[in-house]
């Protein structure tokens, strides 16, 4: 595989853009193609077999177009599809994302950790294994935020319905948790709104860790772009309209 291929990054929609940003910071010479499956979002309420088949289709297309590595910038798709896709494409580095429970449990205050994620992520084995590994000396409170990613897909973090849903899911935990893990890549776009409801506690997401892991895998495979290459980002979406692509660009530039 050639170093001049691109890194394909995908999610059910706009969420993975929160992973793309640290990726671009960590790997400024890479060419990235971001694919958001907004036409099929949300993934979090779907059967894992459907998420696998949607993910497989996206990976096939990205590889056919010249991807040298894939970043699954979606906790739900990582849980439902990463293992199978790695077995199907053993020569392609496929990097996933997982709820940042490890850094949350390594922080000085980790008595009670709240994990926000999709229903699918919390129900699949991968999360249970993560919790067994890192959550043993903490109380881990799992909150399946049904409907939240769908609202964030609309591209306006200040929507009143987002605040209402956060109050429904999180208000009861205000002042009662040491940290919050953002276990869905859509949630970093509403950091401010989450803090307004749950209080001023550390929020952990998988962005930086995924970016470092991607660098490590590209280096290991001899696939890092040469320093002379100019990095770039291209957005693609299954809702292929100029408005949708503009929304992706706006979220990429948004300060959160
Ligand atoms: N952004 C995704 C995740 O990290 C999925 C959200 C959804 O489509 O339900 O889980």
C-alpha cells in the first residue's frame, strides 16, 4: 500500500468530525477523506448486523477510491464492525474509537464516572470488556442517550430540544459524578451544553487517543505521508447536497 493514499474516516454522520480535528492536528501531512453516512444516521438505535453492513459498504468504497488506512470515527460502528472488518481486510490498518473510560479512571477523582453513549455501544460486548478492564474501582453509570445524536446531526448545538434531552438524561446526576465520558463522537459538539446540565466536571472523549493510535499504526506500517506532502481534508456524505457538505465544513471549523 502506498504512502500517498488517503486516510478514510467515517461515521454515521457529522459526529466523526470531532475525531477528524485531532487527526488533522496530529497528522498535518496526511490527506483525509471524511465520509458521513447522514442518510442512514443514527446508527445507535440500529441492529449491530445492519451497522456492520453499512460500515462494510463504506469501507469497500473508501478502499476502492485509494484509502491506505481507515479510521472508524464512531463508537457504535467500532463496537459492531471493527473486529469483522479487520478480519476481512487484514492488510489495512483499521483504527477504531472507544469510550474514554481509561483516561477517566486514571484521573485523581474517579469514584463515580458517567458514560454517555448510544444504546448500541452500551449493550455490545466491547463496552462490557472495557468496563471490566478499566471500571473496576469506579462506579460506572451508563446513560444511553437515545435521540441525542439525531438532534446534533442538525448542526445547531444550541437547539432547545438538545438542552431538554440533556436535562432528561443528566440533570439527576448534577453534583454527583466526578467526570463524564463522551462515548459517542457526536457529543463533543455539545460540551458546553452538557456542562450546563451536569456541572463543571472533566469531560473525556476519544479524539486525542484515536489520533495518536492512528499515527502509531501508520508509522508501524510504513504508511506515514512524507513531510513534503501538503495535508488536505475532503468531505463526502450519503446526503450529497451542497448544504450538507457545508454543514460538515462548518462543524469542522466550530470552536467547541
Ligand atoms: N457518532 C456515533 C458514535 O460514536 C453514532 C451516533 C449514532 O449514529 O447513533 O456512536
